[in-house]
């Protein structure tokens, strides 16, 4: 074999080796799995409508990923749509709840692989305290409106219909919530949660639904919520509240 042919042969062999290595690298990248990244992607898609990482990990379309966020909003609004809320106010509340969801606070910890091959992913949550923070303000304004109606009727004014009064109450509640959201969200003390993740296939993963339901219930504090378990090392006091600017996202 001539020197020139040897050089050509070596070049071809090197090219094949490099191509094989690149293919293996691409395969490993596509099939790698970081449970923490997956949980981050799921939560970002579900609550903040940030879909890029979820699309990259799962391979689904951006449209399908965005539908996850919209479906969650649909579920939130379902109770209001079956209530006496005026139809014209539904879009305003939907937009407000989308804004609130985008401000939920969660920090993903280091995943731990279990003996059965699943992963446990710790999540630290700082619950939004919007509804508890604004409850008294709403009650006060609702009572003020009731007094205004009473005074008006006592002075010969026309009594509003039930629908009109109901509409005004929903408007008052919306205004109270929106004012608080616009002035900066407040958060409660840190809480611990854990999500159990299973890798089903190359780009198919699941999070335990009970874990997700529990986490969801912790993100936004409701008026009738009991006290949650504080995160390790975190005292639960009235000083736990954090403003939106320094809450972990």
C-alpha cells in the first residue's frame, strides 16, 4: 500500500470514528435524564407558561405544551363558571389568575434516585398569601357597599337587583386582588414538598399525581388553609412573609 493510500485510509477510519462518537454523544444527550430539570420544566409549563425546556425534554410541540397551562386555567375557572359570577367578568378573572399563577414560588432541590429506579425531587415552596392578605380588605369593602345600598334605599333610591349586587361584589373582590397583585405579591414561610418521578421511556416521564396535587395546594394559601409544615430550619412566624422581589422563583 502506498503512503498516499495509507493516509486516505487513516483519514476515512478517523472520520468513521468521529461520526460514531458524535452519534453516540447525540444519543446520550437525547436520552439523558435529569429528574430535577424535568420537574422544573413541568412546573414552569404548568404555572408560568414557560414551555421551552419542557418541549426540549419531552419532544412535544410548543402548542401542546402551552395547552397544559390553558387546561390548568380552565380547571381554575370551572368553579367560577358554575357560580353566579357575571359572564362578562370571567375573562378578567381568568387573566388575573394567569398572572397570579405566574408568580408562584418554588425552588427545585437535588434529585435522589431510589432503589426501584424512580426519583424523589425535593421542592421548597413559598406560598402566595394573596387571599389571606386581602380577606379583611374585601370584607370591609363589601360591608361598605352593603351600607351604601342600605343608605340609598332608605333615602328613596331604587333597590338593586340580586344580579346587580352580585356583580358589584365580584367587581369589588377583583379590584382588591388586582391592587395587591400590582403592588407586589407577598409570600409565606418556606414549605417542603417532594415529587416522585418515574422515567417510563426515552422521552416519557410521569410525576405522582398525589404529589402534584399536594404541591398545587401549597403554592397559594387559601383563607381556610390549616398551618403547613415549615421547611427544615424555618421558624413559622409573622416575619416569614417575603415580598415578590426576594421570593425564590
